C-alpha cells in the first residue's frame, strides 16, 4: 500500500539494549534495530546527530555543532578551533570579558542550517520541539541546570517533574494535531536527562521508559494503513554516558541493516514517491564508543561512588555543550 503520511517520534537516548532486555515491546514494530549516528571528535553529540537526521547530511555540510554558539562569527570560529585546549581560567576570563562586550551565546535554530531539511521536502510538515531547529527554551534550561542537579536527589526529582509537565504538553499537542500533516515529528528529551541524572538506576529509569511507551501506544492508535511510523533515537545511554548506537523502529518491513541516521531523509523521499529504498548496510567502522550489550542495572551507589560518577558525567556533558 502506498504511504501518504509519515510520523516521526524522535526520542533522545532511547536505548536499544534496554528496549530489548527489558522487553519494552511497544517500542518494537514490524522492523527494529540499531541505527548509527555520526561521531565527531570521538563525541556522541545530540545536536550534531539530530541535525544529521533531519538534513540527511554530514556535519561538514549542515554546519551544526552544538546547542548554542557565540553571536560573533569570529569568536565562535576561534572557539571551534581552540575548544578546551586553553587553560580553564583563561576560558572563564575570556567568557566574562566577551559577555561584558555584548558577545553572548545564542540558541541554534533553523536559520543556522547551511542546507535544507526534511521539513522542506513536502508542502505540509510539522516540526515540534526539534533540537537545533525549533527546540523550546525550557529544554535548554534543563540541560544547563544539570551542572547543579546531578547528584542532588531532591533537585533531580524536581527536574523530572518539570520535564514531564513541559514535554507532556507537547505530547498531547502532537496527539491532537499530527494527523493534519504529510510529515510530522516530535522530539522528546526526557529519557536522555533521566538517564544522566540516575546513572544505571533501574528503579528511576524504567518507569520513565514505560510512561513514554504509553505515549507511543496512543500515537499508534492514530496511525492509518497509509502512514509510516518511525521511532528513532540519536544514541543509547549506559550508566549515564552516551553509547554509540541509537534505536529505530518502523511499522513496515523496509529491509534496513544498521542504517546511518542520515539515511532516513532519502528513505522518506523514496517512500512518498513509491520508489525502491536503498538497503545498503552502513560501511562506517564501529568506534566502540560506549558500552553496548546486556544492561547491568546497579544497586544504589555509596555517596562517594555516586559523587565520583556524577562528576565524570558532568565533565562529559560539559564537553557535549549541555552547559558552560
């Protein structure tokens, strides 16, 4: 049957191994598996990966690198070049001086893209809360807050409640309106934040997976025979750290084999135009960045172990641009 409509559920850090090992079958559809994201400078970076998904292009083409950039091209270029090579005290001093001069970091959005996206391929599309494209400000604030939230149980629970309040509104909005569009996509950041706050803690993580499953089940009830439903993540997550492979699931047998996340734009075009889909397996080498395989849930860590672990996660998230 010809496909006339595409629905995309972009769920950050939806982990393939957790879905399989915990038998979270709502996420599985006619075809599911691992998806390979681009990895730049040995980092599994969500803004780069989602930009590559919606453009079908490599980072060198779409030019998106992080959630925010300096509003001076010269300063941002220097920042990209130097990164964290200069001493920490110099970076802090430079940042304060630049802000006094009116040079600040601004949120990346669709005008920063150097190429078109899936939302330009059809006349009737809807992008809801897509990172580096039109993400809501509260998501950026939550990521930035992790600097002080990680390791604080009370603040972690408050952040979890805030996430569900904000993203719950988006989920309801999507359920009500997605049927009006040829291609619609919602992005959900919740699982990524949860898994950073509660590294390896099954009792805190799994209930959130199950609540997202409830949303997915509701979406499935709105899907007609002529609709393609794609569930996709940018990467996995294990013990609070990003892992290399994301997850994908489609309600049609497409014959994909560990596709690149960049492949889906062409797949959508083929589906809508009713032409054959390229089914080649990704030839990019596996970097073995992050642990894959059976998830071993952890018992509650001692305060000392937990503090050390959260400090390691903080350093990683800072390098990924979650906060300064």
